[in-house]
C-alpha cells in the first residue's frame, strides 16, 4: 500500500520520536511505501523552530520526504498561519496514494487533500488533531478569527470526505467540538502509542541514567519534560515540589523553558538544590530519563514514544 503522511499543518522533525515519526517507522516496518509531505518548518537540536530547504530526500526513518515551501504572495508570517504551499494537488496525483493521514486539523492544504480524496474515493483519508486550549487559541484574534473562522470552515468542509477526526486526547476532542464545531460522534480518541521497552532494557536504561545523575536507590525522581510555558504549569509544578519536604526527592526538568516563565522558573529552581534543569534532550536521552524516573505502577513505565507525548 502507498501511504502518504501530510505534515503541512504541523512540523515534521527528522529522527525524533514524535507521533508522525513513529507511525512512519511502523508503516515502513509493515512493508508499505511511505511518503511524507512536509512544510519546511522543523526544529533544531535545541528544540527551537528552524526551517529546512525545500526538496526531496530519504529521511532517517526510511520514508521519502518531500518538503514544500510556503507560498510567497503574502508576508511569510501570515503565510505560515494560513499554511499555503504550492504544487500539492499535482504532487498527490503523481504519488497516487492508497491512504492519506493529514496531521493537524488546520490549514489551507487540507482543502486540496480533501478534493483529491473526493476525486479518488478508493483512497482512505483521515485527519488527526493535536490542538487544544493549552497549545492554541490563546488570544482573541487566534481563537475567534484564525481557529474559529478560518481553520474551522476548512476542517468542516474537508471532514465531509474524511473518516472521523482522530484526536490524540480528550482535551483535543473538547477543543474540536467547541471551536471547530465538530460533533462528538464524528471524532475518535486516537491516543499516542509506542513500542514498550522490555524489562531488561528498561532496567538497564534506568540503572545507567540514575548512576549518571548521581541518584541512589533511596532517591525518588520526578521528571517534567517538554516545551515549558505558563500554560504547561511549570511554575505550579516547581512550587508544589518545593513545598514537599524530603531530602530523598529530586526534580529534573528537561526541554525548553519559554520566555513567559523563564525568569520566575530560574529563580525557583535556584532556590532548591533538589531541582535541576538539564535542557533539551534527544529521543534516546529522554527515554532513558523517563526510565530513571519513579512511578508506583509498572504500567506507567515509559515506551519509545513517551518522549513524544512529553515534548508536544
């Protein structure tokens, strides 16, 4: 089967453990021919937004990656919000996919994919969404105009020819219902998955990382990772930890601390030597860090995509 992942409403970052990467890896392992159509938006090694060159190449996951530039007849910032790219209809016709998963329920090119699916009814077409009130629609303009009018009308048109909207969390379902006006019975819960680590691998990573962190068996490690902003409640997490007494407790923050909380967070971190910020971690490092953390239930052990859920 020829499967096309369209990442024009979200980023595709080579070699990470995001949902998009994991699905591509699994589809290739299952023997499918996989193409990723992505924007030029990506992330650098520190997790900051950067832009790749347009063009085609074979990605580290083994799929064909085709990066499309943004259209140029409006200012770049506006075009990145409207999410318009040249040449997608022609590209889809040349690829002739059997299945399309459009990642991110927003953006102009969703109309072009929906038009292709309508003209080719044998092609399975699904849309997923990661958008909720934590990561989007914070201001009036974004919530009312961008999401409430522009993205909503595009999605409501496209979903007529797509399967149910695939939502990665129940909060995403709430957002799609309230902002995009998608009925609940036209959505499905599509949780992040992964490849669970076996016991020997888990215990090995846990032992190695705890040793590197200078932790003993008596230490209890709490980890918070990802792009930390006020909406992610980092300050509340740190405050709650500081109020919890215990010399055996440790709190490690991994990822990026955004400007809106950076000064306050740094002050709080400096006030308690049990807390440490270690910066951005790649997929392997984050997986080992999550293995080093403590939970009460074996079912809460991290798997290979745990880092993806943590950093999105």
